[in-house]
C-alpha cells in the first residue's frame, strides 16, 4: 500500500472511531444495542475496513464487545463501575491538572482564556451544549499536560464516564454548576498554581461521582 493510501486509510479509521464513539457516548447507540456494521457504513459513508478498525479500538476501550456467532454489541452501563472509574480519574486527572500548570504553552494559554471567558459569560444553557463545553475543557487540560500516554488513558476513562452523564442528562443534575467549577480550575492553571489546580480537579471529579450516584441510586 502506498504511503498516501495508508495515511488516507488511517484518517478514515480515525474518523470512523470518532463518529461511532460520539454515538455511543451520547447514547444514540444505547447500551446493549446491536452494532450494525452495514448501517454504519451507509450512515457514515466510510468503508468496511475503517469501520472494523474503529470497532476493534472501541472494544479495547470496553465500549463495544463482540460475541462469537451473535455479533457486536454496545457494552452495558454498569453503575458498580462508577466508583472504580472515579478512583482512576481522581488520581490521573489531578496529576494532569498539575502538569498543565507546568507545561502550558502560549497556544494552550490562548485556548484556555477563550474557554474561560465562554464559561464566565454563562450564555451556554442547553444541557447538551453544556456537556460539549465540559468535554472541551477536560480535553484541553489533557492536551496541556503534553503527555500523550496520559492523555490517551484519560480519554478512555473520560469516555466511560460521559456515558453515565448522558444517562442522567435529562434528569435533575447540577451540570451548570459542574461547568462553572472549571472557572476556578482554569484560573489556577493559568496562574501556574499546580497544587490548587490538582485540588480543584480532584474535588470536581469526586463531585461528578456523587451527583451521578445520587440520581441513579437515590432516584
């Protein structure tokens, strides 16, 4: 395969992964549902090989699973996994926030200031738009840590957490308050205060677990 063809195939695989991931995380492809490869090819207008490569990657991330002679399914959302996921996120996201204060670049800083102003203005009120804003902030912190191995690990656990957010999105959740907490976080990173950024992120992730558990368990 020529270099250009390999690059194009990799690009299609990345696109397929991103678009299927978004469908799974947002519950457009709900937990337990069958993954219809033919339908995905038609909807996404992407070939068989990139779709399968994307599904293999999603399987490694525990978002889909293949059962011999039955097919591929979106994995179930398990509330018992919430505490375990949070244990990992608290440690790694807090560390990423500290690293971000040490490794922030001029470009990172400019993007962070833009997001900070967007949160401060409070114009975003729709629940799904708030979810997108929350994702942007978390992922910017991951990138600002400038450690691709840490970023990849954080992405994996963040995506598992996002499905739980979407599961309760239309119920009484304090999503606006959760997004507003990022003001303090971004200010700490911009000020280069690693300990404060770490503490805020730890508190933020712990609050996420409490909020989800309250809605799912206590009703």
